[in-house]
C-alpha cells in the first residue's frame, strides 16, 4: 500500500506531467469510479486548467483554475501511469485524464479500490488529519500531547491519520525499530525522550524512503530494503536477534524482541 513517500513521489510526477495544462478529457473506466465521477462532474472538468497538485497525508489534490478540486486516494494498489494520447492504454486503467497537449494520465489500480472525486468550487473539506511529519508542524510537544490521550499500543496509534499524517504500516514498523520502542508499548507511557526519538525516527524513515526502488515493483527483495518490515525470522540489523511478527489491529507489525523495549 502506498504510504506518504510513495504518494509524494506520485504527486511530484503528476505535477510535472500536468500542472499548467488544460483538461481535454476525463473518463471513469470502471464501475467503482463511475459513482465517484458522474458524467456531469467529468464534463465540468473539461476545459479547466490544472493550477497545481498538492499532497496532504496520502491524499492528492488537483486544483483546477475554477476552484474545483480533484481528490485522489490510491488506497491499496493505485498509481499513476503516464502515456501519450493514442498510445496503448495501460493494464488496470480505472480513470483517464487527457490534456489538450496530448498527455494521458491513467489511474492504474489492480484492486480498483482507489477513488477519484471531483469537488465543485468551494465544496471540498479536508478530513481531520494530523501534522505533516516532514514539516515543522510535527513538534515533539504536539506529538506528546496527542500520544498522552491514547492508552492503546503505539504501533496502531501511529496509523491513525489524526495523530500524524501519512504514516502507514511499513513506516510505522520501521520507525519503531529505529527508535528502539516495542510496538506494544502503551502510547501514553512513552517518556519525553522516547517520544522525541520516535518523532525523529518517523522523519528519518520517511526522508530516506526507498521510493523509487520499491513502489509499484514486485521484483524487489524486501529483505534488502527494510530494517524490519517483512523480515520475521531474519536477524536484526542492530543486534542480530531473530525478528518477530506481531498481529496488531488486523495488520502485521515486525520488530526486534531484543532491542525494542516497552
Ligand atoms: Zn535488535
């Protein structure tokens, strides 16, 4: 599932491909998309210029020059594919946007869970999401206050977008390993020092994410890329202990039982 670094990478590619361009065509090619992008919405977008592409958490926002916004969620398997109008369409194409200069952007999404919605000018409301982890808004004090209200384990808490925006299953495991914090530690028991370490670790794993190598590729060896994610049974890169997998809130967490402490 794409997380913040992958969505940032995708948004940057989209920005380069379409910012300043005029929409010639917008099509919903799959029933799952037709309800989000009805005919009237698709017609309304035609002729509009794409002003800018923004990312908030894992949401991409395509701002049109009349104030309308295309809101994009990749969910599990979504991604952009860029071709030219008239080229062979990519596999699993769900939404197609074409510009008057011949760029074709396709939402490719094998599981078809992604969402593209058009919001009329002035109607878009961003859901309540926490600070962007790579900005100055993500402060130790703010993070600590938010954690103090949570008595559950830290790992599932990190996936809550209201706590911090854009951290998903992979980077939550990676950050906890980096900060040497056991994933089952109650969030509200973390000392100020450990909260600081965790905040720094979240920023570090997101900043150094191997986006281009990993995202959208099936041929990468997870064992090579990640510190703990997908490496249960393998040795910890720090202490050599055998890494473990722990199911938490329906998701797998990977951690080192020796050097990650409660
Ligand atoms: Zn270890």
